[in-house]
C-alpha cells in the first residue's frame, strides 16, 4: 500500500489517499488509533460512479464513524470505475440495460447476470487483498465491518470472508439469482437499508433477498422516499450497529 497524500481535519481524523496494486483508495483513522490501541475497521464499497464523484458522501460518512465512534474506515475504487480501465463486458451490459428500460421491457436474468456478476467476481478478490493490507497496519485491527451499495458484492464477501464480522447493506441494485442463493450462506449480523419508494429498485426482490439471508440477527430499515432520500438518522443507526458488533 503506497500512501500518496494525507491531511488531518479539525475533527482529528487523518485522511490518507493510497494506491494498492494500481487501485486507488482512501483511509480515514481517528487520532486515538495506534499500535497499542488499534481501531476496528469498516470498509465501505462505493457505487460504480467513481470515487471523485462520491468523495463528499463517502468522506462525510467515514469521518463521522472515525471521529464519533473511533473506527478506521477505508474505501477503494471499483473495477471499471473512475480512472480505472473500462471493462467492456460491463459497458456492454449497461448499454443493454438502458435499451431494455427505454423500450419498456422487463429486465431479464441474463442482463442482470452480465451487469453484476463480472463486477462481483473482480471486486471481491480486490477487497480481500485490501483487507490484507489494511489489517497489516499497526493502527488497525479487527474485527471488520462491511458497508456498501452494490449489495451483491457485500453478499459474496460476507459469505466467504471470515474477517467480516457484520455488514450494513444498501438495497437498490439488481441481484442475480446465484447471489440470492449465496445469501443463504451469510450468517453474520446484518442491517439492510431499503428506500421504500426507490423507483429503480424492485422492492419485492429486495425483500426476497432479505428473507434469504441465513443470519440469525438481521434487521431491515425501510424508509419512505426515493433512492437519494435516505434519512439523516440512518447514519447514526449504521454507526451504532457496527459499534455493537465490532467493539
């Protein structure tokens, strides 16, 4: 992990920009994090819109977790996003999705698979390598929480990565049938956020996925409003969820 820049904010949170095997990312740590008192880690997987575009939202969330709850927080650029090389298979799937939606036709399972599975298959190994690098730092320790938007990435990672102790997932993206089956293998505590009136989300599919999770402790937070109307209080709800399970 190569640190490319760093700055300390007024809330005593240190932000470091880094490159890991060609993948850009950010790490935020509280002033209290040290080798003698390592901070529990939360990793936030962004939507595929590019870190530059998502930075204000990600940094605000990360700094709140770090300053108010003492977590270390990190994020990395998803495959094919931002300044990373484009992935032809994903560009083609997105074009097929646009044509289908514009034609008023139902989105087929084949399109969903092509849109999501290649991203999951690339992103999950990158996240596991990132965990290796982050947990090797003396000021960061386990356990690890995962939070993120493309819910299929979180499902796969929570199912196969033993270092993930709890996950906060955001419903609102397409989910392949194979990922629904993998959800039955997820056993860590979950908190799932669903915007009830999200026009781009199949509400019933989100509820079916929640039902499929094998976790004994799973909580659904369903709020009225569209995709960008998440209530501000959900930020603290997410922090308290991770505090219960990572501290």
